[in-house]
């Protein structure tokens, strides 16, 4: 502490409780004209202190703990007497008492207490020669004269000070003290007073001064005048204040640094314990005195490694601190103590023992243990948290992560033990710099902050989006700040939002008019296309009832629509409506409910399409179809009615040609007539077949052909038809095979129709199959309960583009063989119509030179066991 005094220009002495010099700085040694501070150490203060003008009793001053400041005379080692302005700072009591003396040497020309003679020359000489500020003033404080030292001290010109009141230049807080002092100034009496006051200089800065007042001798009857000697003690005052603060701090530190004290002798045996240790432990310390630390129970109550280090420090005479051990108390909680010590050496370096302090740290240890338990509880809570959560310290160490965090990310705590590991591994490169920058301020937060939504790359490479938030948790037991960071996986929510945005854009950009209502049927949304279709703006539609959508429709019955919606949850229809402009148009409308997760209807969606052009086209097409049907029926009716007229002459031709050919009435002698007659008969038969086909097709289209519905043995019918074409098969050199299972259900149908179907298909197969070819007829049951009949040949086949053509009336394939074969092109068309009248289907599978398969399917509804 004394090292700071050596830098002071003031003379500073430290006296002990016996008023002997304990310390003197260089300025004090120089002022008292000694060689070194060793000459002053131990010297009684009264040896060189001759007292002051008031004969202040220093002993009494010190005993009464008063800080008496004033002018004192000191005798130097050479015998000279010098004057000093002194201040005393006392601290402690009894044997611990110390007195600090701060002295400022006064110029020898100055005198602490004097009288100025009546001559002006003497007065001026004193004023001019003095290094102190000098002021002559009247008894009311009015300034009569000042010297240059005083004017320089305050920074005023001499003329600015004359004739002014002295109190005008004082600090407001010291004016009352000056006035009380001047009240003691009475004519004819000796007046001596000394006060410490603050002046304000020209810049209004305080100047600490010590002012000594004394009266001047004056002629009788004249106004008495006093002289004020002003000493600038600003530096001295600041030094004293610094000493006072230093002393106060020293006392505060001393009282707060330790709870109890101890000492050891040179043999490292305990020689002293303060009473506080007994109060803490509840046991007497007498049994510890005279023992080494190894002979006590301290070693059994401390960490072995720490105790070994302590013994090493003691043996090597090193200072130590924060040695912690536990003191067990019977019937009470244990006490935790922390001890520190410092080796003590004589001036010659001889070791004389240890001195140290001890502190009760029980509350701190218990608090740390509670904090550790709290930290462990917090870690367990985080690990078991139902959301991604992480605790991390300001040095980057991750304290814990929740099992959900590990599950979602795929990384364990052991794989990524620091926050930087997580940033470098789990975040895409483009986000790492921003996250690191935010991390710098994260540990200084006072409340919860949002980290925003960040992409997280999981261990399997998937990108998930987490919404981060962090909150401060205070400090760990080792003092590190730490925070908890929590996250919510919003990947699905963001995907849903993006899907909603896409759906919203799709809805708004849809080519159909869309309106959405709430569950009460109040319109809440219409898209752009709806406005284009109807001409009504959103503001003119939103908030209106669902009935507004059909208000101008003649076909739509709103009550029926509501009833259908309540019953089935949807409604569809085509209606005519009116645009805002008054133009009529047709629209197709679909209404259906929008359901939530519980299948409850929350909204209704109305989809509208402008079908005005489509409706016009349909009307034109319908009219054309109706006209075609009328014409077709007229044709069919005509052909049906002409059946008798066509068949009668043909029958006559055929009959007469057969009678002639058979020479029914005698022989014909000309062979050429016989050839002509045969040609007439064959042509007539061929014409009759064509007419029969045309008439059959006409009757089917006109609905005049009657169909029986009786059980049929399809296998038997196939056999009968096969027998009828045996001659044609032999002529064409083609084989025929039938393949039917033993047990087949009967078909409910018309026997004549199935006979005609078989004969038509066999006739076509024979026509278009070259010699040495093959025809197969097979029947089987399908898994769906239908009956399948297949007529397959190895003929020339049909190209893909001709398959649809050959099923049309009067159409044939474009092959050469087809053109060379006679026929009307009605066989397949008639067969297809007859199959469809039995609720069945007829399909063709074929290809050029691959043969042809005619596949007929009769549904199970037409079969009987």
C-alpha cells in the first residue's frame, strides 16, 4: 500500500499506535533533511514536531480520533525549524491504530501567525514577497487589497478582485462557514482563525484552500482590517481523499476476504486460529494447536490429490489458495471450508511460518451441487423432450440433445459433440455463415429469440425444414453461459402451404369457372374464369347465397339442387343462364362437398364450364341424327315392305329355271340352253342370298326381326352348321375342328340367330382360307361367368386398319382374295348385330397372313345350367 506514497510530492509519514514513525516517503526524508527513511523509522513523532500556532495536542487529537489539520513546525536534522501545513488520517483502535500524516512545506517567507505593522511599505513588502495568497479585508468581508499569488490562484485580474466581497468567490457550500468566522472579528480584539474552504476560480473550478485570519494593528479610531493568508491545498486534499478511499477499500477487502485466520510456525505446526473457526465447526481449536496438518483429520476430509498438492506446497514454502475440505459436525450438517495461505519470511530471508485465512463455502458448495443436480435434471428433461431440443454452452460444447432431435436428424450426441460440428454437418453450405454469425450473440440474449426456418440435412441426405427458437438458461456450475435451442419440423406444413399455393394458382388459372361456398351456402371465393363467364365481379358475388349462381337459370330448380346435395353430397347438370350483360348461355355445373379429416363437409365447390358452343353443336348433331334415323327407318321400312315383291319374281325365276334344268316337262336338245339355264339358276340363288342378307339387316335395324329367348345347346348348333358346310370344306380342301368342354350351360337366345351367326362366320372363313388351311371352333367359360366362343382360321387375315371397316355393312377388306370372292359384305355386320341383340360382344383379332379369330362373348346373365 505504501508504494503509492513514494510517487507523491507531499511529505507523508505513517505513525504506529505509539506515535513512532513506521514509514516515511522520499519527500518527508528530504524535508526533514535525513539521509534515508531508515533514519526516521522508529523515531517518536514528538522528536521533530514542535507543535502549531494553536499548540494542538497531537496525542489528544489522535486519542479522540479527530483529523486535525493545521500549521505545524518541524525541526530538521540540521536544527532548522520549518513550517508545514499538516493533515492527520487516523484508522483502527488500540494496537491496530495507524496515523497517516500528509505535510506540505510552506515557503520560509510565509508565517502562520503574524501581525502586519501599520506602514504601507511593510504591508506591500509582505504582500509582494509572499508565495501564499494574501488578502486584506474589512470586518464585513469586503476585499481591500490582494496580492498576485491570490489572483493567479483564482485566475482573476487584481482589479477584478478589489472592492468585492470575499464570499463572492467562494463555493456556495462554504459561504456560511466564512460568515460565521467573520462574526468573530471585532474592533479592538485579537482575532486569529483558520478554516478550510473552497474558492471558485475564473473557470468556476473548485480550489481547495486553507485560510488563516489574523488582525492587523491599526491607528485608534480607524476601521480594523484583517489579513487572510490563503494556502492552495488542492493537491494535498486530493491526496488525503485518495488515502481515505484507499484505507476504506483496504478495510472493506480485509473484512470481506476471509471468515477466519490461522498461523503456522517454522516447523509447519499450527500456532493460532481465530475464534471464527470454532464458531463454524462447533469444536475447540485447542487440540489443533501444535500439530502439523498431517496430524489432523483435514487430510481425511479432502480430495487426496488436492491434499497431496497442499503438502507439496507447504514443504516447498509456496503460497496456496482454495484448498477445500469438509468438516463433519455431529448432529448438524457438514461444513465445507476453503483455505489459503502465504509463507512469511524475515528481512534476512529466514522462513518463520505461514499465515492465512479460511472461508466457509458451505452455501457455495451446496448451491453448486444443487446447480449440478438442476443441470442434470435439465439434461434429462431435454433428452426426453417430445420435440427436437439441444442444450449448448458458449464455448460450443453440446450438453445434451433430445432423442427426437437425434431421431429426426439421424445423428447422435456422440457423433456431433459441438455446435460447430452440427453447423458444418447438418446445415447446407449456403446457410452456415449466417448461422455462425447469429451464434455469436446467442449467448448474450435475455429472452427467447427466433432463429427462423432453416434447412437441415439429415444423415440419410434428406432435407428437412426446422423452425428454431433459443432461450437463455443462465450459467452452468463452471460459469459458462448456456442456452436451449428448440425446433419444430415444419417440412410437412411448408409442403402443405406450397401445395395450397399451387392449388390456389391452379384454381385461379383454371379454364373452368370455380366458386367456393361455406357450409351454409354463402359464396366465399370465385376465380378469374368465373368473372369472365358471368360478367359478375368478385365483390358482386362474394357474400351472396348459392342461389345467386342459378338466379337467371330456367332449367335449375334451386330447391331440387339443395335436396340432391343433402341426399348425395353432389349435383351435376347442364343449365342455361344469363350473363350480367343479359346474354343467354349454356353451362355445365358440378357441385360437390369439400370434406375435412373427419369426413365432415366444410365447404361446397361449384365448377362451371361454358358449353354454349358445345350445346349448339350437339343440337345440330341431334337434328342430323334424327334426320338420318328417319331416313334409315324409311329405307328399312321400304326394304321390308319390298320383301315380298323382290322375292316373288326371284322365286319364279329360280323355279322355272330349275324346272327347265331338271327337264321337268321333257328333254332339251340344245346344250347351250342347258348352260344358260344353269347360269340363270346360280345367279338367281346368289341374288336371293344378297336380298335375304339386305332384308335381314333391314329388319334388325327397323326392329321388325323377332328373337326367341329359349335355352340353346350351342355345341349342338355348331355341329349342325359344320355338317351343312362339309361340301364347301371338301371343295376348298380345308379342315374343320370343334373343341367344346363336356359340360356347358345353355344360352338363352334365338336359335335361328345363332345358326346364322355360325354359317356367316364359317362362310367367311372358307372364302378367305387357302387350300390345306384349317378352321377351329371352340367354346369355354371365363372366370367372370361369361361364355366365350372363338371361330379361328389360318387364312389371309385382315390388316389392322380394315378390322373396323369389315364390321360395317356392305364393306370388305381390300385384299386381292377379298375382291375375288363373291359376297355383299354383310355377313360380319349381321353377325355382330345378332350377337349384340343377345347382350354380347363380337371382336376380331387378325393380321396379314396371320389368320383371323372371331371372338364372341355372351354374358353370364344369358346362361342357364
